[in-house]
C-alpha cells in the first residue's frame, strides 16, 4: 500500500486529492496535515514512511518552505520520497529559487 502525506490547508484541495486517489488503480493511505506543525509531527513519526509528499508552501503556522529547509539537518529517510510542491498564489518567484537550491 502506498502512503501519501498531503500537507494542505485548503479543504477543497484536500477533497480533490481524495477523489483522485479513490480512483487510483493501486491502494493508498492518505495522511493529511493542515498545518506545518502537524506535518512536522507526521514526518517525525518513525513508523510513517511516505512514498509521496504533496506540500503546499502557503500553509499556516510552519510555512512549507520551512519544512523543506528542515529536511537537510534531519537526515531522515522520508526525504528520499518524491515531493510535489504547490502554490496557488502569484508569488511563485519568491520560492522557486529556494526550492531549486534544495531548501
């Protein structure tokens, strides 16, 4: 079973991802974190090893970019999981260079 961590605070986007995954041809478990703190807690869980992380950079409390920045010092195996970074606002130019640099 594939494990996916969705870090997203928008209920509509969460529903959309759930609907898409319900039609997948493979079994998935979706864990949702609506705040950065919840995401960090999920990622600190030694038993949880996501196969995919979908990250909204504009989440409350601990921003998505901060979660990305913390990956290097933690040296956890979950950082080998593919990441999908998303943002709906127009400020893409503010975070793209940081993502490209491995933040």
